[in-house]
């Protein structure tokens, strides 16, 4: 059995649950194919416990779900159990079995894809409510884990439940895709030893989703792998976009419309403008959809540090969605006609370089903790973006990323994706100075401003870089 790659924080939480002297109730959520089931099963399979695992069937009738639950109990304890007719009966049977046969060992009740089990007519959620409150919460050897790809459902019905499960969750966390370092470690565990730049290119297409990474072949380059996964009609990245959103959300087309709209804005879009362009009212339902997408890890919201622009700004941070909408979706028709176009041709184009620059910025936003560590600034520093619209392009200004710090300082980050060390020439040097002064004036700050470059290939030393740049982070700093 392969060891778990990364997931250090999550494994620490699970270990705390396992040694806890009380009953524990964990709510776990995360996007499809991010490794939720694998994490829980791999961790508890290695512990001395009874692991009862049941995964819901999407659209499955309650009778079949109950049959599956009975078979799961039989696989852990004993054969020949009677099929129950309701979830109340099923959990009553389980409770009696645990009391009689647990042998004072921990019992982990893992209900995977709970939204598919707990349909309104099934009364499954009500049964969980009753048995947790009346029985399981009093047994220090029980760990209940509920899991689902629909982040919004888990949050609404479990974490923020206003009924009998209110405030009953003892732990919760969202399982995110791998970081760059975890992606590299995962590939190495499969004997794939790519350079950091090749790992980055794979990451730009897959977003570090573990299932997608299992499709990477060690005898192919990063570009060849992307060709096979994204531009072959049988490839996982080619097929998965609509399936992904349909599995996560009801009315998936509304969510896809939001994603498509945000994807058009390199530096994100303010909430009011976003909803207006989508033709959605500014009220509750649309806001809930944005929260759903953020909880599922597709979006990141920021507050502008410019007081004239109040409200949240949303930015797409899911690399796969960005890659699909930019490269796969527009080419599907021609690909289905057996077009011989390959990814290698696109990745050498100016359009690719521009998109890669944008996506490298997104990846930096997902590695804020690594950037803060490399810069030696506090984890409490608030990450933001900033823009100023002038009468013409020369008067406008944009800051990719900044950290508003608590030590009377602001770190302004320029993010550059290049094949060679980036060079600051005289014109760009003056543009940087103008940008920083425009920023200082616009937000009316007296804080010390530090300019940092985050680059994929380093920064070439020059009289200009020596004068204006306080620090340089390179690709390897994101792999810490």
C-alpha cells in the first residue's frame, strides 16, 4: 500500500481524532477527485480500528443504499445480517453491533458522498441526527466521518445545520488539491522525476488534482502528457469539465456561467459587475453560488485596498477550469474532426505565454503561505490585489499581489513568468516607480513599501534591479 503523499495537516487532524478520549464527528469536503476517500481509507486502514465504509450512489434508490450499508457492516463484523427498511433501523443495527463486537477498539463510521445517501425522502440525515445525539456521541470509541464533493451541501446540512446537528461537528476541513511540492512528491512516488518547470507546466493544466496526476506517464514530457490528457477526446481533462460541475452542484450551468465570466478577467472582477454580466440578481441566491464556488476551491475573493472600490473581487484560481476554457473548449469541435493540432504548437505561441503568465499568478495566489515564509513576513499579512483605472492605459496601474503587513509595511509583488531571467530595463524601472507612487497616493498610505519580484526563471541583475527590488523569489521557493 502506497504511503500518503503530503496532507501533513490533515493527517495530524486525523491522528488527533484517533487518539481522542471522546467521540468525534468530522465533516470533510472538497472537489471531485481531490482524494477525500483515499485520504480517510488510507489513514484508518493503517490504524487498529474497525473501519465501516459506505459510499452513496448518485440517484440510487434507498433500498439499494440500505443493502450496500448492510453489506458494508457484514464485511467488518459478521455475515448474514438482515436488510433493514430504513436508516433508523440500519443505525440501530449498527449501534448494537458496535456495543457487542467492537472489542473496545475505535470504530470509524465513514459515510462517503453523504449528499447521495441523504436524499429528502430517505430520512438519512434525521437518522444520523438521532443516533449521534442519543448514542454515538456518548461512545468515546466512535469516530463519525461524513464526506461529500458538494461543498455547499456539507456546509449547509452538516456544518451549519440548524436542527439536531447544530454545533455537533467536532472537526471540519476542506481537502484542497496538492501544492506544487506535493505534486512533485506525488509524481516522484510514481517514478516520474520531472524538473520543477515540467511540474509547473503539468500543474497549470491539472491544478494539482491527484486523480489527474495519476494519468501522467513517465515516458512523456510535460507537453506530451498534456496532449494526451487534454486534447485526445478520450483524455481525462478533455472529458471532465461538465462532469465535474454536474457532480458538485445542482443547476450546474449557473455555476459554469459564473466561472466562464470570471475567467475573462485576468485580475478578477468585482462582485457587482460579475453578477450584472451574468444576468443574476445581486441578492441571496447568486451570492450563495459565489460562496459555493469559493468553498469548493474554484474562486478566491479579496477586498480591494482602494476604498473607492468597495466590495469583494473574485478571481478564478482553479487551474484546470482556466486551462479547459482557454485551450480545450474552443478546440473541441476541430478535435472531434480528427484535427492533428498538438499542444506543443500552442505552447510556443504568444497567446500561451500570456496565459501562462496569468496562470503563474494564480498559482502564486494558491501558494501564499510559501511566499510569506520565503519572504519572512507574518502569516497574518493580508493578501490583496490593487488596480487603478486611468483615462488611458498609460495612466492606469495594476499590482498583481501585495501583502498589507502589521509592521507598518506593504510588500508589493511583481509576478513574471518567463523562460529566461527577467530583465528590468530603464523604461520598466520608471514604470515601476510610477506604479508604486500611484498606489501610495491612491490608498493614502505612509507605510514602508517593499518591491519583490516572483519569477519562474529568476531576475537578471542590473543597476535598476539593484536600486528598486528588495527581494527576489524563484520557482523553487514555491516548492517549499
